[in-house]
């Protein structure tokens, strides 16, 4: 399903049927110069997965890495547009063959430059050959409008994927990993004030509002090239989202941290975290639709507001008066 929706089908000659960007790229004066340099060849990513962190991106990477129609980079998260690939990695990268080694050497060279070099970033993907490839970096959910616009305008047929997850569950999962890895100090998980303090930290807050993240990317990505999926669906029916042939062994929340210690989330604290994200839960139900419509009800929030907010769009009140 992912393959057919995101990347199109292959024709008889094994060529990928790609979506075409039908509009002129929306760029400024500087962006126009970049657009003119954009490569029309295959040395470019076919897609970006821009999040969400703890939303199933490891599952997606593992599925695509096992698929015969894809060549995925030897590291899951390139982190070029947010950190110029200058990050300390917890695990050594894959070095399975010459393509992996060449990719890693090119990325290392690219990361020494103090600016975003879109042309040479695209060249990283020359190693895919005739296969499909992309960059799965959840950190891209925090990119500014300016960088998003530059990237989308340069790679004009680039597809963008976002995996959305209930903000309460996603944030708690992020906090659990951050504490386990020592990125934040341990705190009293039963003290709601301490919990909220950590939820307000930039590293968590910037990734915890999927309605805003999706809206920001949709401003620059053509609707035909943007796909929104839900962690809920990966949990319920992962086989329907799996691209044809990958391993069936992976769960939606598959990661190297699976099964490790997680922070205990009591009902009281869960309720407090839900209250903290109350407006965002409602915004997700309204803006994202799909499984997100169920998120507010998980925490006892009424859905009546949905009909009230939609009333202006569908003339609901007028219709009710007419029926009476």
C-alpha cells in the first residue's frame, strides 16, 4: 500500500511512474537560482519522511530497507537539513557494500560545509541506481518555513510522508527514551508539574504538535505529493501499510529501544498530560482526520465541539433551523 500510494507503480520496463509537479515552484529570488541548478537526473531522493519522532519511522525504514524496489541509505536518519548531518550516532552505520561506504564518505564530506548544499545532498542518492530511495529524518518536522520551501522548490517531484501519533502517547514515549539515554535528567513521573516542565522543553515541544507540523509542510508541498499516515494504523493493521514484500517480523513501534525500560504513566498523570495537549488533540481531530478523530475521546473530551466548529463551513445551524 505504501509503495502504490507514495511511489506509484512500475511499468513494463521497470521504470517508476512518478507524479509530476504541476505548478511553478514558490521561491524567492535566491530560491530561483537554486531551482535553475536542480538536477533532472536520478541523483536525488524520491521522498522525505519528516516525522514524527516515535511515530513509526524506524518501522518504515526497516520495511523499505528490506524491499527489493528500494535502496535505503546505510543510516536511517541523515539529519542534513536540521543538523548538517553533524550528530553523534548511537550505533555504527551499515557498511554492507561499496554503495554504503561511498554514501557515508560523501555525507561526511558534505557535512563539513557550513551551509545547506542541495545539489550535493541530492548526489548522495546517486548510489540508489534505478531503485527508489529517501531520507527518513523525524527531525525535519522542526524545520523552518524557509528551509522547507527551499527543499521542496529544488526537488520539485519530492514526495513527503508524515506519520502522526497521538500527542500524549508520542510525547511520553519521547520522554522515556530521553531519560533512558541520559538526554534529560530523571524526574518524578508522579509530579505533574515536573512532567509539564519537561513537556515544555524545546526538544519535546517542537515535535509535539502534529497539526502545526502538517500544516507547515502542506503550505509548500503539492497535495498529490504529500501523504499522511497514522501510528494507530501501523498498530492495528501493519500488513495493509506494508510495501508488498518486506519482513512480517517488525511491529509498528519497532526500534532498537523496544522492550527497554519506559517511564510509568499513571492514570492521574496521563489525564494531566492529556489536559496539557487538549487543544492540540482537538486540532488534530479537526485538521488531520482519520484516526485522529478518536484521540480526544480517549481522554474524555467531548466531540461536540467538532460539529460546532464545522457549523460555519457546512451551514449546520441553518440546516437544523430549516428542518424544524
